[in-house]
C-alpha cells in the first residue's frame, strides 16, 4: 500500500519582535480599490520613467564629457 504524497508544510513567518505571522493567502482585490489605486500607480510609473530617463541622460552627458577630455 503506497502512501499519499505529502503536501508541503506552511512555514510561519516571524517578525522582528519574534511573534509569528500566519502565511497570508493571496488576497483578491475589489474593483473599487483597484480603480482608486490605479491613478497612484500611473503617477508612480511616470515618476519611475522620469527618473530612469534622467539617469540615462546624465550617463550620456558623462560619456560625452569623458570622450572630450
């Protein structure tokens, strides 16, 4: 008689204070909360793109200055 395959154990996470935190199941988000947060996400993505473009621009300027010397 073969044994049934064992399910992997869930390991409880601990916080810095040592208290255990039960593993959180994947939470479903309501459409209202997604709509409310989507404006913030678009703003954050624009900010990330802007900072990335600035970094690449500064890198290009540094390369040009280095080549001129």
